[in-house]
């Protein structure tokens, strides 16, 4: 059973809400490169993929927290 486009948000499938392909990177990608990709692609998260499988996620919040933590040291 599929939810209609005008159905309330909570009854829709995630697949119906996704507007684009996920933005991905390799585990060895630098934080600076991930930040550039997020800015260029207009996203707030990047899925980390190794051997064709998702192994993690980096969010804009992760990057901000790391920058703040480094500034405090």
C-alpha cells in the first residue's frame, strides 16, 4: 500500500520523501573536503561508504563541534 502525495507526512514512506540521491564520501576523505562537498551540494550530511556499504555519516553539526573543540584546546 502506498500513501498518496497529499497524505499526512507521518504515513508516507521515506522513499517517497527523498528528493535526491545521497551524497557520499570515502572514509579517508578529509573534513575540509567534506565541508566543501556539503556547501557545494547544499546538504547537511554526507554518508561515508566503504566497499560499497554505508559505514557512517558526517553531519554539519559534527564538523562544527570539532571546530569548536579544536578552538578550545
